[in-house]
C-alpha cells in the first residue's frame, strides 16, 4: 500500500490525475481505513475541481485520523474557497485549531471568519 500511495502522488504531480485516482482506489482496497489514502484522494479531487468528492474524501480522512488537524484545514478550504460556505469553513478551522493546527494562514483566515460573526 505505501508504494501505491507514493506512486499515486508522483502521478498526481505529473498531472496524471485519473491514473492517480485509480491507483489510490486500488490502495484503498488494500487499506480502506488508512487516512492518508483518503487525504490524497481529496487532493486529487480538488485538482479535478470535483469539490463534493474532495470534501467526502477529506471528511473521511478526518474521521479516520481524529487527532490529525491536517484534514480539517483542507475541509475548510473546500468549504470556504470552493463551495462558498464560510460558516462551515469556520467550523472546520476551529476544529483544526482545537487539534493543534498552527499554520499562520489558517489562523489568520479563522480570525477573519470569526470577526464576520
């Protein structure tokens, strides 16, 4: 499974998104509960501008890795930047911070969203 994940990442970097998604599907067959596979799938769906599919994959990654703040940041990106849902983005960023996320851009964005309340 780790080989398939790295291969899919390399394919995605080269722009072969469809092949990368197919590779990740094979990897998920082997390890359906691996959050990295779902996170990477979400990134690829974002590249394809299939935001609802990206959101589903990223939320699955968040559920499988409840202590990892990373998926929540990307959930916020999809909600806020792609789907135009600032309240949902704010909630995802709050969860990101609760879990220890410290990316300055995310913290600034959260402060901006909260000041709009």
